C-alpha cells in the first residue's frame, strides 16, 4: 500500500554520545522528542541572535544557515569560545526538551558535541531530503 509512513520518512532522534561521555556516572544516551513548532522557531531565532551578538554576520556568515553558524562557532578564538559554547548548549537542550540536558551536553567531549550539533541540525532541517535521499 502506497502512502506516507512517518517511521520511513523520519527517523527517531536517538542519541548516544559514546563511552567517554558520562554524566553523573552514566552514559549519555536517549531519545530526543520531536520539537514543537514553537521550539523550532525559538531555536532558529536564538541561534541567529547569538550569531549576531558574536558578529558572525560581519564575518560573512549567513546567520539564517544553522550549519554555517555551527561551523563558524567552531572556529572562534578561545577567549569567546566558552561563553559561546555554553549558550549553544543551552539552545540545543531547549529545542530537545532537555533530552539531552544542558549538563549532559556540556559533559560530552567537544569533538563529539560539535558533531552532534551538526547531526541534530541536519535532522531538524533536512532541506531537500526525502526518505530516498536522506542518509
């Protein structure tokens, strides 16, 4: 039978930050609930606002392109990186209904955390993807 089947079109937002990512002695893993329209709108607005505050637009970054903003954030000097990282983690915890939480995100090693941000952004904004083309 043809038709739309959500489980074939959209995968669950499972996360497992790996064996080195521990919070309160337990592995950081779970399932993020799908964000609401409001959460998605707030996430987009706050991500753009954060990028503006840190002058990403002056660096030629399209602040409405979350992937470009995430890449730009990863290239910031250490003097700005920690504040930017904490605020980025809070934005992601909020859009994920705290699954994972801010504390769990911050307990994740930086390379894994950065890769997770990129993965989540791609999953929440699969531009042009279809069940046949989404990796």
